[in-house]
C-alpha cells in the first residue's frame, strides 16, 4: 500500500498539478488577449468617433 501511495505522490500528483497549472495559464492568456482586443477596439472606436466629430464640425462650420 505504501508503494502505491508513494507512486501517486511521485508521479500522479505532480502530473495533475502540472496539468491544472497549464490550464490556468491558458485561461489567463485567453482572458488577457480578449481584454487586449477589447481595449484596442475601444481605443480605435474612440479615435474614429473623434475624427468623425472633427470632420462633421468642419463641414458644419463651413456651411
């Protein structure tokens, strides 16, 4: 019985922990990449809307 428990601590448990750590790292990467896409698109949208406001104000000022 002691051999089985030592085998589980030596091989199975580290593999289980390693797999969970890898899954957690993958989740972190996915979360931060989605967060980065959201920030980038928000900044792009704000930049585009600011350019449109300037464009419309130029046209309305010239009329």
